[in-house]
C-alpha cells in the first residue's frame, strides 16, 4: 500500500476515516467544562435564580488531539499488518500442520508458535479445516480437525519437551486423518532445523498421501552445541562438546558446573577453532568439588541438549583402606601395608581411612562412608559382627580387595567367606618347605579376566605368597598367575559384589610388584570395575530389579525441575529417553541414576529439503515475518486518551486542588513519623537481654579430668598389667611390675613410673607400650568388643605379653593334653589377628637388645618365648638379626615372668624360682629388660647389632 509493506485485514473499516469532519464539528460544539471559583454569597443567588450556561468553542489543539485518537482507533480496527505474509496454504484442501516440539525447539518456541498462529488464521479465513499435531507428544493426542478457536487453544497448551522428535509416526497420523477429507491438503512442518534418522520415510508418507503443497519451516540457526560426554578423570572433569558442521568459525562458550542444590561451584571455557566441530572443556577443580557436580550446562544455550547430568557412577570412587599394622604408617611409612596402595589409588580415588585401629570400629566407620571398594591389607581374623557387615556390603555391590601377609597366612583361610578361594595354612617362601627354586615371574594375564587389557609386568618377581587349596574352580577364579601356575590374584563374585585377593603383601617384602607401574594399573582397573554404593543401575538384567522413580528431570530449556505427572519410573533395561522417561536424575537424594539426552554418537545436522514434484516452499521464523500493528496503534490511542484526560483536569482546575491536598498530606506524614520515632525510643532494647545459657561451664568437668590423666600417662612411661579379677594373680602381677621397674631404674637409663593395673574393657590402652597378661583359666573369656580393642591395640603398635604360668605342667603337655591356661589362651586368640609365631630364634633382636641371652627364663626356665615369625627375603638365616624392622605385637611365654620379678614392699623376692635359684631370677630380670628395650627401641637396637658386620666389611 503506497509502496510500503503494509496491508489491512479489514480494509472496509478505513471508511470510518471519512467521519473525522463530523467528529471535528461535534468536538468544537462541546468545549471543556469551565473552571469554577466558589464565592459564598453566590450560593444564595444560585438558589434564587438559575442561569443556563452555553459553552463556547473548544481550543483547536484539543480538537486535533481527539481527532488523532479517533484516527488511530479506526486504523487499529482495520487490522494493519506490516510486512504481510503471502498465502502459504493452497487454494483448496485442509491445513495439516506439524510442529517440532522436541528439545531443540525451546530456544525459538515463541517464534514458532507465532508462525503457527498466522497459518491457523489464514486457514480459518479461507474456511479450511485444520489438523494440528506435535512431533514430541503422546501418540493418542487429538489432532483434529479443529476450527480456529480450538486450534489456537491446542497451540497455546503445547510446550517443548526435552526428548527427540518422532516425525514418522506424527506424519502417518496426519496423512491418515487428512485423507478422510477427500481433498489434497497443504502439509506444513515447522521444524527445529535438525535432521533425524527417519526424515526420508516421514516425507515419503506425506508425498504418498497426495499433498497439494509441502511447506518446510526452519530457524535461521541450529542449536549452538550439545554435550555428548563427561568423564571424571584423575585431575579434571572433562566434558565433550559438539556443534554443527556448518558452524565453521571460531566460537567460545562458557560452561558452568552445578551441585545438587543448584549452586554454581565451578566454571570453565570451551573453544571451537576454525573448522572444528568437536572440542573438550576441563573443570580443573579438586575432586571433592568434582564429586559434588550434578549438572554441567552451557551458558546461554537454553536447551536440554547442552546439559550433561552426572550420577554417582560418574563420581570418583570412594575407597576405604584398612591395614593390619597401623603403627608402621607413622614410624616407617615405606613398610606400612597401606603405603603403596595409598600412593597408587590417590590420583583417581577418594581415600577413606579410619582413625581407630580397632577393627570393630574401623570397618563400620568405613562402611558408613558408602565406599565403592574396601582394601584390607594383611587382616587375618575379623570380629564376627564386622565379618557379617562386610559380607552384607559385598553382596549389595561392594568390592572387597584383600592382600596377604603374615596375619592372613596364620589365620584359617579355608572357611573364610570373605576370600575368593580357600587358602592353605602358612605361606610359600623362597627356601621354605613349599619353596620356590627361584623367584617366579608373572605370567600373561588371562584373556577373560579383568586385567586382560594390561601388559604383564615381566620385571616383577615373587618370592613369597599364600597358596590356594586345589579346586576345580581355581583356574576360573585366577585373574593373574605366576609362571608356575600358582595364583597371584584371585577373584569371584559374591551376590552383586566382588571378592579379590592378592596372594602377596601390599609392600615389597614378598614381591617387588608394589614397586612397579603394573601395581597402579591393576588397582586402577579394579577401581573402575567397582561401583559406588547407592548407585542405581538402569541396565540391570535381573528380574528382581525394581523400577527407579524420577527425582529431578530436565525441561526443554535445560533446567532441573520436579517431575510432572507424565514422568514414570525408569524400568530395568529402558532404552533411551522417552516422554514417560525424560532425561533427568532417577532415584533419590542418597543415590541417583543419570539418564542423559545425548549419547557419544549424537551429532547436529541440518534437515534436508525433501524431494517433491510440486516443489517445497521454505519459510522462516521471527525476523522478516509479518507484524500485526493493531496492538501498537491501540496503545498509542490509549496514551493520547490519557493525555486528553489530564488536559481536561487541568482546564477544570482539579490539579490545583490536588496540589493543596498533597501539601496537607506531607504535614500529616511528618507528624506520624515523629510519633513512631518517640515510640521506638521508649521501647526496651532486645540487646539488653542476656541469655543465661552463655555462662561458662563449671570447672573440673569430666573431660578436663580425662585430659589430666592422659597428660600424666604420656609424661612418664609405666608398665601395665591386665586385671584378671583374681586377687592373688593381680597382687603378684603388680609386685612383678614393681620389681621390674626397680631393676630398670637401677641398671638402665629408663625410669618407669608406678605400675598400673588396666581394665581392658574400659581403660585406654594406647598409653602403655607393653601389656602383661597373666592367663587365668577360671577367668571369663573377654567379650568380642574387648577383644576387638586388644586387636586394635596390637595393630597400632602395642605388644601384649601373654603368660600362661603353666610350665610346671610340661609333663601334662607332653602327653598331648592341653593345660587349662593354654586352653583359655587359645579361646582368647581365636578372634584376634595373630601372625604366625615361632620360638625366639638365636639371631633375633630380643637376644641382643640389651643383654646377651641364650634363653628366656622366668620363675620357671624350660618354656620358650614365642614371637612373630619372620624370614628374610632371601631365606638367609645366618644374618645377625632376622627381624630388622617392626616389633612383634604378641609375645607368649609359660615361665611366669611376673612371679620371678615380684618383690615385697621392702624389696625382697616374693616367690621362689626353680630350678636355677637367684641366678635364674637375675636372668629373668634381664629377660624383662631385653623385652622393654625391644619394645621401645626395636629398630634402633636391630640396626646397632649390625655395626660389627658393617665395620668388618669396611675394613676389608
């Protein structure tokens, strides 16, 4: 119109502009109401005589304003359109409208709805039936035919969904419905611009239906990018991003990482270089933060395809570490059973270690952290309650990895439910009974085992191992073997979990495997096979697997929202994203499974224009489309009408009265403010109140008393003995400890304090390096909790000296009958992690730590002293000291040492010694001295006895 891109939907209404002169005349005849000034005497005259007032002419500018208002209203009613759209549908037949409302439609959804509204309006004016369907909606949704009102309501109720589109099924329904009209219809697809795998079949369905015209709408630009993967690697969270191949210029995007509460905890940038369609972005934050990441989203993308959800399985595994010898970690870390395990797992796992060495406390503490894997390093016997808890954890999906050692070798491994195979008693060592002729290398890993993709370590040699009992299933459970066929690593499934055993120690005493890179690779592979506890697996194949309810789901714009009524639990074996199972987090706050929209194979490609005999018309959205000017014209008319109203009020003097009232209002407001201020000053201040609970706690609390006792115990070393409940035994034990203390003060630099009787059920044991325990046959067996405390005490560096005091019954033992005290000792040791024992050999450090001792007598002389059995790595028994590191956690004798040490208040011996007399008593004191020196300076003394040999070699 007039060379402008302007048209009117109701041009007949423009005839109303011809009435503007009539409106001019009417407005001139009705000027504004004159301003009134009130004069009191005139009120009396007004009652007497009323004079009719005739208005004069209205001001010309006010009349022009009102004519302009009328002109804008007439133009708006005529339905003006800027840049009017050309007719899209054909001259006959129905309008068949298909709209993509999948995940890629969220960004320009409003523009697509606006275009669809124009098409519906066009069909309604031509009185054509309308069929309307969406490509991401249930198959039973109503598709028409609709009239204009019904179609617009259906369009207004629609929304984009975070799922892929299904054009084939939608087009089939529309083609079937349109064919019932008997006329060729106009098919219009308002697409999201992306190609799908079934596009060719979908458009073929439309062509076969005899379409009069096919119209394809698509946006100017495809979605910016999609997130196809996210991996929590050793030092960063790495996200893989992909964009359309058509976007060949450099682009920079910002990514944000969010936790479960929606807080942004990290951000990074991703750069697409020239002609690059795929890139990676890294969140280089500590793994504690990476484990909290639930959602990774691209800033400004506003669509679900640019979001990556993470569940428990994507987090770094939490691994619990429990060692059998906790003291080594602080005194000699290289000999700690957990040292090399800790170094191997730290880069890619979250390590959890208990603070207590008590297995009954340490293992439950680790289990509370819900680890994916637990490593037990040389733990032989577990308390019964701990064993049941670990077995339950494994059956629920945990992975238990155990390492051999002296304690496991000395335990009964034939009926342990937490071992993958039954074990022979003892260990196989170089030069032993079941010895190697030479150190054994590692064989090739089995092709069906978890280490099949690893290179076997050819430089690793094994000199000592625990052996498995021969069984038919041993070969299938052997994950790694030595060249002679004996297993190095065995494993089996237990319920939903896994049991793994390394048949060597985790430190380098039995093999150099812990020093190799293969040790790291093997532990990392096991960690990858483990499963975070609480993770919900949607691919479970068992029929008992339960459906997982939706917890948080993505909307089409990529935000996590509460699931709607259409969301259904995720069934086991569910295949991909659907309307019933949208992308999101399934499960609960404790454990979730992430169902992501994108896979590693997804790509962005532009939809191809279908081949059609009549050609395919393409339309766009948004910019360049027609604009309805009715709204702006009505808005201008309303603004002008408001101006006209204000002018009339001004001419009538109403604004002056309003100003007077406003001044009075300000005075009233000031008075009110003064009143409020006065009330506030008179109100009591809450700061004057004092909470009585802020008073300091009374002095002398139980915690302070406990701290005082702890400081006193740590200030001076004291000998301790176990209170048995037998008054005579406890008296002799106290006298014996007092006698040994006096001997140590007189002949060594050690000055122990007053001996202390210890209640092993309640007292803290960590203050005492040595615990003398006289075994009383009539005493009740300690409870499992008490024995667990003893086990923790020995694990963390303490030593228990058990004394059965029954050497005088050697004739009874020679006959094969156990003495009552020995039977009671076996009951006590049955649930403790006791390493293999042997009588003190001639080259042990106990024979040289202070005095040179050929034997270890007490009140009796013929019983041996038992210590932890230790062999050198090369099997050489001629070295001066065979135990060069560490201290035996257990000593056992039957010679009644305390009876030989016991003295009265006057310093006289209490009990006789047999058969050697006072000379034997002196040797008993020397035994006690050597034991204390061995306990307190074991490593130092062990090194000192090597000095002559070193000097001799230097002299050569």
